[in-house]
C-alpha cells in the first residue's frame, strides 16, 4: 500500500500532537502537514493539494469551521477525502459533515486501531463511521421514518381515516357507506382521494398501510 498522506486540521495543538503520536507507528500513514484553522487548511491545499490524500478535520474551530472548510475542500479537490474527527456525537453535526462531503466520521476518543483503520479505509474509497456514530444515524433514521408515517396519516381527513379503516377490514363501498351513513359513490370518492394522498396504486397497499398503522376498524 502506498503511504497515505494526511493533512491534520485542529485548532488545539495538544490534540494535534496526540493524534500524531497515535499514528506515528503506522508506516502506511504519514501526517505531512498541519493546520490550526479552516482558512490555513485551504491556503495549504491551494499550493499543495497534490500532496494530500486524506484530511483529518475537526468541526469546532474559530473563523471557518470544519463543516464549511469541508464544503470547500470536497468541491475544489475531488480526489481528497475528508474524515471528520470530532467530540460531537449529535445527529446535527454528523449530518452536516456528511452533507458537506465528508466520507467518514469518528470520535476523538477512538482507539489507535480505529483511527488507523478509518484513515486506511477512506483512502481506499470506503466510507467509515465509528460504532457510536452509526448508532446515532440509525436512531435518527428510525425517528425520521416514524415522523414520516405520522405526517402521512395527518394528511388524511377524519372521514378518510374512517373510510380507510373499514376498507382495510374488507368492507365493500356499500357496506362502508351504510356504517358511515354516506353513499357508496361518496365512499369510492374518498377511496380515490386516499390513494392519491398516500400515492398508492392498489387496495392491497391501502390495507397493508392500515394494518401497519393500527387503523383497522377504528371508524
């Protein structure tokens, strides 16, 4: 494996020294430059981009923060990979760094082995996240999916929910109409609107949706 050339960006010298010490024994990784700010990192890359494979990027920095610096680097230097190395585990920071173009995100409390492996993996074109970051992302995904389901249900009127709950039980338009004191034609109209709002193609999708959202017979 060719030596992976790294630019280390962090505004704390004690952190930079600690990371250099952690990586010192790995002969496949070499920190060739340091920057204590986003501006300094970009200034360096303007003249030496060809010398860098991976940028280890802190997030919280005065002036140009790590997120905005990453946006510039990933836009201007397509061959350089950015690995976020941060103390933040919150979804907001993770999402913003990944949206900025970072291909990995690990925490500063990572082990020597984890840091080495992360740098080597993203240099090979892989994406890498620490276990804690992966857990945060998964929880956020589940939460967002739940919110999406709630939002979809909320687009239906009370009457449409009543119609859907009865259709899912296998009731005909006439039977639904009799229970809700409306005509079969009106039931069919509600069915079409429900299909349109939920972007479903057939009644099977309607029934599955009602079951998954615990709507059966709740008219």
